[in-house]
């Protein structure tokens, strides 16, 4: 005796989606819209992505700046290298006294300045070296270094003022310097003339 089977319910056919075809009117409108259009001729050009910017070698710059600062000694007897005028100016051998006079009178325009006032010795030395290296790369010739008058130092002794002079005379890039005019900082600043990047000596203008 065979068991009776339950009749299966037939599955409904899957609905199929069809893309509606454009009407004759829509086709005619499209033909009118593109009438006269011409295919773009190949140009043969290849679009290249712009080159990535070069990474800034920050660590190398810091290392170079530190090396420049470490090369400056605090033991230089700067007093023996200064002129015996009241402003204790300096000019490198081969630089005539007329250069210092012109520097004192503002013959060269001050193009950049560095304010060391309030810095500690090591910080000021590093900042000075980095500043001179940077401005020379830009072609700057005349700068002002603000070292302060030492009024807030212990014993009101202008320690940084003397240190800055000692550091500057060790920089071959420095041709001359003198105390700034009262309007430019007076006894609290120096005006410094730097060697040109390509020039070996200063020619009076």
C-alpha cells in the first residue's frame, strides 16, 4: 500500500523587470538635440599627476643650525677686535673705515632683524647662527640684532650684549657692525653688514 502525497502548490513565476523603451517622440527629440555633434578627436595627450612636494628636511636643518651654533665660542676676546670708538664698532680686515661710517649713518637699508632680548645664552647663540644662515641665503645684506641693554639681568650687566659681539666677530659672513642709531634701538641693538653671497668684498656704493 503506497502512502498518498500532498499535492504541491505551484510557485509563482519571478517578476522580470524590463527597461522601458523610449517612445518615438523621445527618440526624435534626442536626434534633434545631438544634431551636428562631432566626435572629439583624440589629442594624444596623457594627463600626468602633479609631482608630490619634496619633504622638508626639518631634522637636517636642526642639525645644521645646532652645528653652526656649537662652532661659536664664548671665550673670544672680542674687546681686542673692536674699534676704539665710543660705539665699539667692528670691521673685518680689508674693510675700510668708510664702510663703518656708512653703516652707522644708515647707508644700507635694514632688511631683517632678530630680537634676542630675554633669551638664554644657548638659545640666543643658536638663534643668531640660524638667522644669519637664513638671511644670507635670501641675499640680505644689512640686518639688525636686538640684544637688549641688560637692565633686567643680574647686576644689570649686559651679558648678552657682549656675547653677541663675540659671536658676530667669529662669523666670516659678518663684514662689519656697529651700535644702532637711537631710532633703531641704540645701545640695545647692533646694525650688521653681511658679506654678499657672491661678493668677496664690499664696494662702496
